C-alpha cells in the first residue's frame, strides 16, 4: 500500500472534519452561525493535534528564503586536504558528507579525527542501565560504523583517526580534568583502551587530548579544518571546538578553521525526517554568524543519506533527527561566535563593560 504524502494527510483530515461538522449540522439542525463556531472548534482541535507538523513546514518554507540569500562556500581545490574534527562517530557525515565527497572527487584528501567513539549512549547499547562492558562494545561498533559511513562516500578506512577519549566527558577534560585523569562513569575507563586508536594508553586528561591533536595537525598539515562551533548545545561539541581552536592556534593554523553546528537549538533542523528537497537553514544558536551555503548535487545528497544510514546503532533511535540533515546544502561559517556588534549589547555581554575602563 502506497504511503500518503503529508499534504494528502492534511487534505484528508480537513475533509473528515468538514464531513463530521456537516453531519452534526444535519442531525442537530444548527443555524449557520453555529456551523461556523463548530467548524472553528474542529479546526482548533486539528491545530492542537497537528500544530507541530504545520509549524515545521511553515518554518522550513520561511527559512528557505533566507538560505537562498546566503553567500556560497568556497569550492574544494584540487590539492586541498580537508580535516574534519568530529566529537562522535556520525557528526562528520551530518555536517560535511557532501563536502568531503566533493573534496575527494576534486583530487583532494580527506581525514576525519574522532575525539570519542560514542561510548556513553546507553540506549544504543541495549538500555538505560547498560553495563560498562556493553558500552565498550558499543564504542567498537560505532568505530566500524564510522568506517562504513566514510566508505559510502568513497573514502578509505585510513581516512579515519580515532582518539578514543570519553564520550560525554570532553568538557570535563577541558575544565576540571585538564591535568588530573578522568574516569568515565559509563565505561569505567581512565585512559584510551580501544584497539585501533591513535595513541592507546593515553590518560583521560585534557592535556593528553590537546597534545594528540597538535601532533595530528602537525603531521597531517591540513589546508582546511572543519570543527564544531562553541555555540553548539552539546558539551562534547563545545569542548571539541575549544580543543581544536587551541591546537590550531599552537601551530598558527587559525586561518584554516571553519565551523559547523549540529545541535543548533530548538528542534533543529525542522522538519524532522528525510526531506532531501528542502534547504538546511542556519540554526537558531548560530544567529549572528556569517553562514556560507555549500550546495549539494542530487548525487551528493544520495551519498550523504547512505553515509548517515551506515550508523545503524544511531539510526535505530535517532533516525528522524539524523536524516533531517539530508538537505540541498550544508552550512559552514568562518566565525566560531558572533563578532562584536552583530548582536545587541545586552545579548552578547558587552553591556557589562560599557562605561568601565578596560585594563
């Protein structure tokens, strides 16, 4: 049986409500004014049930007009070496699958550095009370899924570099555990333990993570680095931004940095589910950033969907969120946070300094 499109469901619901309203009118003999009141009540019930659905499509239509006005991102050069920093396996394909594939086809090189192996998502490991052993097995599974996702784009497994630091612990490494080892409450590990990682045995400290990133950047010498914006709502993404910016600054590579947002604010991106004909609009948390649009061909959109679906452990629970990134374009910005003057002073914190002498 063929599935109905959303607009067909909408039409059927309206016809059903109209039929019920008319049936009640004939049965009760209501006057025309009462008919209108009854119809409005029926529409109110419909809006209550389907309000999120209607808002999502309205939001997509309104924001698509903004996306068309965004400047295009720079095309990959033949000798470009693109490096993507991903907090977890799947972030790289959500943010930049199309750009990675085009870079490869243009004669460039692509590398992906995964800071964690996603070993804290207990529901993906079997349940809310998954054992430490189950979460460690999940990490190995997600590393394999990362390989398959890159292979779906035409990349080799050698493109992936896993650091193996703790999922949902990167922010702790950047703050309280920069020098003191951190023990993951999910896996019980205090150091890098997964086979195939870049530096097995490194302690879970921010210092060790930053040193590893500096080594990789020095060895790989990328010409473009994609990493999360510090405005991302996920703490692991925020910490990846901080570590990545510090490592790049240590080597004078700041000019190579570009940023993406995955956890971008309220229900981002809307509507949920697979909508390959819709544009990806700038996220609410990225308001004030200078976004650049990277248009994708139909073939690149299909490859991106295939790469996302390779992350099966995540698709089982988060398919509507993940597939919502399969759109006509990807978005990147050269700014990690809005520049001074883009937002109102009371929104960016500058108001606290007004009228004071800054030392």
